[in-house]
C-alpha cells in the first residue's frame, strides 16, 4: 500500500516596492537636483565666457551648498513628520491605558467597515490587541507602518549623498575638458545621465521607463537652457 506523504505548502515570497518609498524619494530627488542645478550653474557661468577657474569654483560651491541644503531640508521636513507620528502614538498609548474597551470597540468598527462580520471583527481586534495593542492601532487606525515610518537621518544622508553624486559629472567635466567645450559637454552628459536616472527611478517605482526618462530629461534641458540664456545676457551686458 502506497503511503502519501504530506507536503508542506510552499512559501510564496513577494517583493513589494513600498519599503523603498522613504529612501528612494530622497535619493532620486537629491540626484536629480544635484545634476540639474549644478549643470545649470556650470552652463550659465560658462555662457558668460569666464575663465575655467570661475566655472569650476561655481560648480564646486554649488555642489557643496546644494548637498548641505538638501540634507538640512530633508532632515527638518522628515523630522516634522516623525514628530507628528510620535505625538499620535503617544496619544494612542494614553487612550489604550485609559479606556482599552473603547479602543477595542473602535478597532472592531474599523474591521467591520473593511468587510468583516462584527463577531469576526471583534475576535480579530481582541487577538491583535492581546499581541500588540499599540501596533494594531498604529497600523489600522493611524496608518503608521514600520516600512513607511519617517527616518530623518536616513533621509538627510540619502539626499546629501545623492546630490553630491549627481553634481559630480558637471564639476569633473568643468575641470577636464577644454574651456570652449565645457558648456556643450555638460549639456550632453547631463541629458544622458538624467535619462538614465529617470529610467532607474521608473524601474524601481514600477513606472514606464520611457516616460520617466523623458520627463526628467525635459525639465533638465529647460533648466539649463534658462540659465545659459541668463548667463549669456548678463555676461555680454557686463
């Protein structure tokens, strides 16, 4: 007689992009800003026909100032979000200590609104609160989840680092290529990198690659065109 052995069910592991939201947003914003702003600065100064030293100084100063500005801005912004989350959690913790039954009823009503029967919703609320009441209310009442929690230091480091990386190509070109070739070289390389960066961001975020590349490259071209026009106008005027 053949004995059938029971097989354990296969574990289906899914990879989601939600955990990338925090650092991806900061990194993409920083790299875009670093590449576009520094390239635009270099092109604008080069259009005024100054020396290489002036162009290089403007590029390096723009890279340093921009990286520090991005870090400070991200830290302040995300810290405000973190403060709000902490305040909400503190209030929820106090409410759980003062009136746990009312909080259980509130959580039950949330699950009823999502489609569970009242008896099942009460059972789910009871078991989740027995396991970790604050986590259950944070997730299902406040919408605060561990993957998307505000992390100010992480966001600041990601923004500053990605800005510096994005700003590096125009600065390197300003240092190496002949003076007359600085502006066209920076424009060409910047548009290429912007398109690649747009594709990478679109891929990580699950969006169409072509649209992501064109969107970033278009606005980079607009920014460099405007600063080149300003540099030529005021350079000739001077």
